[in-house]
C-alpha cells in the first residue's frame, strides 16, 4: 500500500510540474502577442533612441543657423537630430523588409500612411528596396515657442538605392537631393510630418578635375608587401614592436626597394570607432617609413567581408577617420580600398561587392584629392572591373611565370592607358608532403628572375610577397587546411631565422 501511495504521489507531482510549465509557456506566448499588437511597435526593439550610432552612421554636417522661433537647447537639439536620423534608418529598414511597422515610431499618422502605401505596392510587386543615406547637411530653420514643432533643411542628402526582386538585383542608383522637413513632437519623440524633396546643386570639384600625374607617381614603384616576421597579420595592438619594424625598413631600403604595402584590419582597428592607440601605431610606422625614404600603399578593410548596405554607413565612417588622419602624411603613396574583394563574389554576391567598392572609392577620392586610389584584385581578369573608379589598376599574380607576359598584356589592352601595378606576386619555397616535395629556394629564385625580367622590360611597377618566411600563419588567413596553410609560411626572401634565401 505504501509503495502504491508513493507512486501515485510521484505521478501527481509530475503532472503538476507539467501543468505549471505549460502555463508559463502559454503566458509567454500571450505576452509576445500582446507586445506585437499594442503600442510597443517593432521598431522599439531596435533601441534606436539610444543606439543609433551602433547601426547607422552617415556623414553628418550641422550648419549653425539663427532659426526663427525660440532658441533650442543642446539636449533638445541632440534629440531632434537623433530622432530625425532614426526616421531615416527605420524608413530604410521598412523598405528593405517591406514592413512599415519598423518605422512607425518616427512618422506621424499621415506620413506613416504614405510610407505604408508605398511598401504595400512594393510587396504586391514582389519588390524590395534596399537603400541607405551616406551624407546629410542639416540646419534648423524653425523651432516653435511651445517646443512641439520644428522644421529642418537637409541639403545634399546622398541616397544609394538598389531594387531587388526574386530574380536578383534589378537596378541601382545614387541620388543627391535637398529636403525640407517638418517634425512634430509626439509622445516625447520627434516624428516626421512632411518631407519636400528638391534637386541638389551639382557638387564641387573632385580629384578628376585636378592635374594629377598618376603615371609619374607609380612609375618608380618597386617594393614588397610587408608584415613583421614575429607578428604576421597582427602588426598592431599589444604586440606592436616599432624597433623591429624600423630595423626591417632599413633592410628594405638596403635591398634597393622604395615602397611597402601594409594592411589595416577593419575589426582590429575598432570598426566605425577607430582605436586611437592603433591609429597612433600606424602613424609611427608611417614615420619610420618616411625616415628611410620608403613610400606606403595603405590597404583598407583587411579581413572584412560583409558588404551589406545596412553596414555601409559604419564602414564609410571608418574610412573617413583613417583617410582624414593620414592623408597629409609625407610617406603616403596611395590608398588601396580592399584586398582581393573578387574572392568574395561567390559568397557575398558580385553586385553587392562592386557597389560597396564603387561608393568607397568615391568617398576616398573626395576626402583625399592628392593621393591615387586603387583596388587589389586577385587576378588580371578581375582587375578590369571598376576601371573608371580607380586611378591605377592593381592585380596579383601567383600563376606560372611562363604565362605572366600574356596575362599582363591582356590586362594592358583591356584598361588602355590606365597605370597598372603588379601588387602581389611570389612563389613559396616550401618542399614537403603537401606539394610532393616539389618546391625549393632555387625554384623560388628562378620564378623571381623570370618575372623580374618581364617587369624590367615592360617597366611594370611591382610589389612582391613578401620579406620574411613566417613561423606561424593565423587560421584567418588561409583557413585550417594544412596544404594551404603550411606553404604560406615560405614566401619570404629571408627564412624564419632571418637568413637571406636564394630569391
């Protein structure tokens, strides 16, 4: 009897636990439905009132203006601008996902109704509009006595837009316009009531308007792609070693070379919030190069591969900070937007990558009108892309030496008179199981001799890969596969003990 009673008690307890768990689950589901069907709109999930800069950071210029009405305080002015930018960001997201609720908090009823009609039409047509704004020039025109009404002028608003359907990208455009904007303060949020768009005046001069002799700048380039031997692909940060770098630059200068290419990793440098410590270290490297008479080709966005338009403003903010900080440094030769972006075509989409590159090239060209801009393509075929957006064409070559001349001549014919840089080339001296013991220092040296004969004959500016053999290759470079990772250690002109190799 006691055993039966115990079993019944255990069963009853288990049933009670199950009922309680089901109740909690049902209450949770009910709370979610209540949340989505009451005043808590989906846009509030984004927490944009406090975190707008973490997701959306276009270039903003605030114009001082003696506005009509009463003066606006600093805190009220900051909130007005923040809510206005929230309105743009949530509008972009609503158009992207065809969900008008994402923008509900930042538009009045009438303005929201107009946006909702547009999105409904897009949804019916199975169209998705991906857009972002890249720049705003904002001034306050009016602020009412009761603090409930404001009007803004937003000039030279750069809007980049892509139209997508199931079949893929249908069209893309970039528009620069002016806006007059009326906003009401409702429920402690500024909401757009009306936006009047007008055409923008043509922009001022760009680099293409200036007499810049790119041919002369590139003609004498002879150098290498550089990493310190003990910190390959990890040049900056806590292990930064300026003395080792300075010693390397002396060695490079003694080799008769005059140019290096170095890389700025996007995430390591802080993304949109560029780390001042890393930027300071980069300036020290540039100073050391200048001391030895070495020019520096700076490659941006190393180890970055997203390209999504939702992150464009963050990426572009990063580029603006780097370019503005270094554009007047005497060691700077040129800007390289991205290393081998064509390798991301398959995973990220060719059109998406090209659009990102095109806009970044334009931004860097605008910020720095003295130094040329290029893109580091992985081969001669890809190097014909975006020819009009760069000042000189850069390509990498790791193929057979016997095929180099024809590959270069085909590229030369495709890009006409545009200057060309052989930005990377080389051969690993590794000999082991992963290449059937076929490599050697002698073979590496023969490869360099064959390429250099053509480079000298055709007067091709060049940067080879690289100064040192490396004791270790981070997995982020070529992955974990040993037949890719191990040969990568042996591309240097000096072995891992610092001794000169045949090359």
